[in-house]
C-alpha cells in the first residue's frame, strides 16, 4: 500500500498546528517586522521584502527537516 495518504494526513496536521501557532504566536513574535525586512512606501504604493523573516523560516525548516531525516 502507498504511503502517500499517510504523508498527506501528517502534512495536513503539521499545517494546522503551524497555523494555530502562527495565530497565537503572532501576538508575541513580530515575524514579518524584523530588522532586515525591507519596506518601501512611496505615494500610494507599498513594496515589502521580508528578507530576514524568510531567512529565519528557512533555517528553522532546514533544522526540522535535518532532524526528521536523522530519525528515518
């Protein structure tokens, strides 16, 4: 039997937990408003580049995937 359904269920649970943590943690962690995130406002135009936020998320996800890979 294929492992795809089990993988999809696990991915769904992880996304739900991440969403809940994002909602609750958003009050305490200013993810998206870090030093290093670029915000340009000119007239009616706003451009936002979340560089530092992207780097932090990338490092955290890389560490999680590294740890998960070690247990396989």
